[in-house]
C-alpha cells in the first residue's frame, strides 16, 4: 500500500498545481491516500473553506495538515469544524477548535491514522511537548490502525530527526514540513518508520520559500519591513511516497517526487 505526502502548498499557484498534478501522481504511483500540508494555502498564510474545497476531496487530497500559520485566516476558526479531514497541530492549547489527528480510509479501505504535530525549536510558539503529544495520541489510537503518518511541522532538522527516531517502529512515516525545502535524507529507519526531514513545498521555483525574491532580499539587506507577495507561477510540486505493509504498518520504501506544474 502506498501513501503520497505533499509538502506545504503555497498560495493559489500551489493549489492549482496540487489539483492538477496530485490525481496524476496518485494513479502513477498507485497511492490509496494523499496527505498534504495546507498551512500556506490561502495567499501564503493559513487556509479557508474555499482553498480546502479546491484541493479536496480525492482524487486530489484526502487529508490536510496544519502548522504555525494555521489560524492566519481569521474566519477559519469558525469554519474548521466543517472539514473533518483538516487537522490542526495536536500539541496546542486545549481550547483550539478542530482536532490534531484522525483516522482516514484509503481507497483500499485500510484505516490510516494521520497526526499533525508542531515543533518548538527555533519556532516562536507556545506548543506543548510534541514528543509527549505523540505518545498520548498513539496510546489513544491504540491498535485501531497500524498505519500511522505523522506530519512534524518544525524548523530544526535536529528536532525532526529526533522525532523520527523517537517514533521509529511506532509510526509508518514521520515527514517534516515547514521549511519549504525538500531534504535528501529520505530513508526507512531500522524500526520500520519512513523518515524525511522536510518534504518541501508546492510553490514557485523563482522565489524565496514561495515569496517574491526582491522584498525578501530588501528585508534581509536593509532590515526594513516589506510585503512578501506569493509567486503564483513557475510552480514545482514536492512530495514523498511511502510504501508500507497495511497489516504491520511498517514502511518498506520511501522516495521523493518532484514535478514541474508550469
Ligand atoms: Fe509553510
Ligand atoms: Fe510553517
């Protein structure tokens, strides 16, 4: 059984690329479930109902995960409960709407648990310990689903590798998101967990993490504020496919996928 995981979708260009390319990739790789990080879908920050409907449901994306930009679109707080296939990070204030993990059925009717977690190192947030949260959620899921996919939305490669090692043998895949740059370290760890520090993004090649180059350069070189507009053309999709045994949840293989959309 195979699952496709897609990195941070940035803006309208990213959504268009996902809507068109993901159904093709799903067929090409025989994936029964697609998970994508949607924290930058709406104009580069946050998400809303319109964005979600433009990429879900299958044959594009089945499950959308979140990150530090989860609530950038102010009305989404009221909307999230209409979208049970959208997850916000699990290790946040208890009062936040939505949920941090869920069970979803693949095309083959295999149950897959998907968990959204937020890192704390070099991220200015007030998230709870993501390691303890992972333990809690895995205990709650119990034996309901041996196949578990974790989106670890974090900045530091060390924290991400630590999470991969921490969950090795207990999750099918631990995939990093947030940095928007795909890393070349995809591997199946000794306990059977597929791991990659960062899956990358669905965003513009001629950009800085999906944003126009000039204003980002201006801010870096002068320290003056600038508006970081999203670049919506010249989009590449970065994703990762994991092949696993549905009975044990162990990963067999993992590989990176990159496609140019326009
Ligand atoms: Fe992001
Ligand atoms: Fe992020």
